[in-house]
C-alpha cells in the first residue's frame, strides 16, 4: 500500500508521457488483475477496471456507494466538505442542471446560440497569427457557461486564468506560495468574488416589487437558485457562489480538452476529416431554407460526427477515474471492500483495453459503426453511469458537434506546432496545440453568401416609439445618394421596448432582402439603442432572455458578407422615429420599397 501516510500517491501523480493507460494503473493491472487495493493521500482505495463490477456498483449509488470528491476539489467548490451535503442536494442539483443544460433547453435555444458564439469566436481567431486551441477555447466556454448559469459575462482575465485549473486540483492540497494548489485557490477566490457580486445583485433585484412579474428575471440557473434560497436548507448565500463557480469550472475544464483533442486527431487524420466535412456539407445541401441555422434534427442526423465525438471521448479520459465512498461492505469475487473505503472506477482501463477496442491508441471513428448499445453500456463510460450519470453529457456532445460543424463548413484549420499529450494523471497538453485559422469559401457557402463586390452602401434607420402604452416601429432605407429605397411603419402588440427594437431590426433586414437590394451594396443598420447594438455586435454580451430572437438577426445577417450595426440616437434617426410614432396609431404594418 506504499509509504506511511502518503501511500502510493507519488506513483499515482507521476507524469506519463503518453495517452496510453497511466503506468500506475497498467503495472498493477498486470500484477493484480482488474481489482486491487492501494493507498492514495492517506485514504485506503480500491481501484476497479472490471467492466461488470463497475456497471453494477454505479447502479448502487445511495445503497452501496455514495458520491465522493477529493479533498482538493471539495476545497475548490466549498470551504466545508461537499461530501457531507447528502443525496437531497445532488438530486436538486441534477434536476436544476437538466432544466438549463439538458435536452429541452438544448433543442429550444442553446443549439442555435452555440452556433452563433462559436462562429463569432472562430472568426476572431482568423485575426491571430496562431491559436492555442485549448487556451483560446476556455474563455469562449467560460462566457457561454457563465451566461447559462448566472446571465453574466465575466471579466476577460477571470476566464483566461481558469485555463488548466484542474492541474492545480490534481496536486497535493499544500497551501503555501509557489505550489500548484496555492495558485489554483488564488484563481478560485477571484471567481468566487465574481459569483458573489452577481448573487448579491440578483438578490437585490428580487427584492423589487416587480420581480414576480418577471421584469428583473434573467431566466438562468441563478434565478432558479435565488428563488429556492430559504426553501432548501443547503442553499445559503455563502454556499451558492461556490456552487456557481464549481459548475463553471467543471464545464469549462472538461469540454475544452475534448474540443482540442478532437481538433488534433482530425488534423492528423485527413480521411476522417474529409468524411466529417462531407457529412456536414450534405446537411447544408439538404436545407430547404439556405438562411436557416443548425436544427436539432440535423444534429441528430450527424452519424459520423457522433463517431468522432465517441472516439475522442474514448481516447481522452480527462480525469483518472470516478470516486465513490463505500457506505456498506461490498462483497466481490471472494473479497470484501470495507465500509468507509474509497472506490476508484477507472474508465481508462476499459476505453484503452486492446481486448475491447482493437488497436486502442489509434484514432478510428469508423470503429463505432459496429459497436452496439449493449457493449457501450459497460465498456464506454466517459460520463459515468447509474443515477450519477453526468447531467452535462448531452450538453457536451451538442457543443462539440456544433464546433465541428462550424469548423468544417466555414473555416480551415492548419496545424502549426504542439500536440504532445501526457497524463499527470489528468490529460494535459504540455506544449499546447497551435493552429492557424482562416475562413474558407466552399461551393455551398458561395451560393449562400450573396453580398459580394459591393457597388454602393445603404443605411436602414430603425426606431421605436411608445405613447400611452402603445408601441410603434418604423424604418427608412436610404441609398448613399440620399434616395429613399424602402420604408415601413406599424404597431406592435408588445409592452417591451427591447423586444420592439429587435422586431424593428428584423423587419428592416427582411425588407432589405425582399426588396432585392442584397446584391447591390453594403448595409448599415442604424439602431437607436446602445444595448441592442452591443448585443448584436458581440454575441457573448447577450442576455439569455433575448438569445433566440437575436439569433434570428444573425441568420439574416449571414446573407451579407458586409453588414454593420451602428448606434444612432435621436435626432440622428428622426425620420425613422416619426414613422414609428405614426405606426403606433396604425391598425397593421405598412411596408413598401422601390
């Protein structure tokens, strides 16, 4: 069982310069078989790579075993020991996460939002001489997750410092300057302060009289949690910031390596990349509406894409295993695993086992054509199993699939350097993985993008007017020579100025397209709201409440290679304002173009 106090911890944490099974596990598997005991960080641990036993014990959460976190991770997500929170907390957390990260929100809004954000991010990458995929993916995922969790776009340095936080967690929890764990906790404290500020502001908003009517609600996970404070004993003002930050860390630090590894494997396997590209180009060809974004049915049809994701997850194995605390003696193969011992389930030993997967260190997505669901249930467990199956499994797969879709249909990635992968014992890119990103013009994309070789420019001013709770919208399209080309004016049966502003922009763009001006010049949309202008120009700043409607603007914008949105306050857009004021008194929308 190793040295006194520390046991075999040093062997467990040693860095292995290979993506293969960690030597700590491999050597003991050969010596003792798929079940063996050890001591890690002073704890007696049974390590299992037995598929049947793993499948059985993961179904016994709450009966034979219970959820368990390492001490270092417990300190990261809460000052007290999270292992003592109990089953009620985990059930509440699972239910809450599914309501915001599960299949329904993915179908309803997140899929389209992922496409917008990832497209925006990859476009930004084209301006850089080189991109470290993991390091640059972290801020994007941090922003996305922060919006879902607490409707907040964090400061840039907070997101960047989150990179490789798991490396600090998987070190000895020695808290003094210079240690990896010390640096990790310093980063955590910044994140907790950020989450605490957001919680305080949200609770103040809740105290307003109009909160019940939804005026200050964001529709995010934090709204739900704030509403449950006082109802659930474990939801305290001290604990919630740790919970929010812990969810963000878990999401970012598990998905960013998956995206990086998938990128690396595909660039190293041109035939697989070609198959993936053909699948996604076929999706574009089948679309009846060339202006639409990615649909749920299209995601479900991505057969080879799912093979790529499965193969990446099989080879990845970010964490060394899944921890459970034994709460009742377990009898297996003539042995007894005593109560209060720790059980470490090791998926890596299954995923990289040559008796299960032929040539397991070779990236071969096509192997999944012949792997049935029964075999996967026991031999493929990247998201765990049983009642504690990861609630973010579908979220992860959808996000990675959208990334791959945007990449192969709109961009070209070329490897520059890096790509050395080690296990320490978590997956780590020691020298990064650097690529050059450029936009590509496929034959399909060429047919869809209509605004090329501009010969003129147009300005479409839009405005909103409210009078006695009546809303009106209006707009006027003018060429660069001052000639009026289109107008619209009409009422809107809404009580939200923001919604009215979004509708006015959508109508303006539809009029521009329907009038046939899309192939004659560059479009500048003049908007009377600074917030709306910022949200359209920077998707990562958007509140969740308006994501879906703003995504419609993104789709319409995709018809023009050059379109810009400019904040123009009154009186700079007075004609549009008068049309909006007149529109409030109309019985229906009027629009015309020349």
